[in-house]
């Protein structure tokens, strides 16, 4: 049986690298026989804020029945929140029927910045306006952009097993103060090369009370 703790209030935004062989929506458990939260996955942008009240450990299920059961089956995905406001990214596991989920706290990823996360086994070299960042496997780095910078030159390379560096991307990126962009590096199983995926998150407009 899934352990439950005292409910707390959280805000999450969700996105997926790919959609597994299940529905493109999941049900987030809030407690035994309590109404779950219906979560829709998108592979291009983060969702609008999802308000969730429950334990810090999130359990996601394929349907509402499983999410409300007194003794639920194994979840399709789970993760732990460490911040009251976080991003949650889903990536299909090798069976393509369940997800690995990971969270990024808002405090580590302010608007007007890029957040680079390296999920590949390679060393990633990123150059932003001449600033060099080396990301080891599993490492992450936030790069804040100065106000007024409309476009910055970006060059990203991967270094695998001592081979010559391979250019992944060479272009210019821009971002506005009300947006932030998550850039994930992960292995391509078909080529063993490093590929990247962008997710843009836009600050939600404040609704006057």
C-alpha cells in the first residue's frame, strides 16, 4: 500500500520528452478515495500551473480508478517534490509503458534564464556569448540572460569516449523576461549520439482578486 502523509499544497507544471504507450494523460493520486488530479502531457511546452494538495511524493496512474484505490497498483511514474512550485518532466522508460519523472524547483530556474540538464553519458560543452559551461553526465546549470539581450550566440558540443567533439547546435537563442527555457540533453538510442530537447515555460498572468 502507498504510504500517505499529511496533505500539503503544491503547484506543478508538466511536460514529456515522448509519450509512452499509454494515454497522453495521467491521474495524480491525492489520497485513498480522494479525487485525483487529471494531468495532460505535452511534448512541446509545459502545462499551465496544476494545483495539487497531497503528500510531497507524487504517484501517477493510468486511470482514475487506480489513482483512488485504497490499495493502488504500482504507479506509472513517481517523483518527490522539494519545492512548493516545480516543473515535472516525464521520460518513457525502456518498456515504453511507464515513465521516469524528475523535478526542477522553481527556485533553481528563474524566468529570463536557460536551464541545461545533461541526461546523456557524454560530456556536454555549452558556449553562451563566450561563457563556457561544461556539463558532466547528470549535471545541470542555469544561465541567466541579462535584460536587453535579444539574441545570444550559442554553440553546443558533445564529447563521447575521447572522440572528436561533435557540434550539436550552433545558432542564436533569445528569451524574454517572462519566459524560461529548459534544455535537456539525452542519448539517441538509434545512433548513440546526444540529442537535445527544448521546453519553454511562460510566466502565468496574475489574476486580480
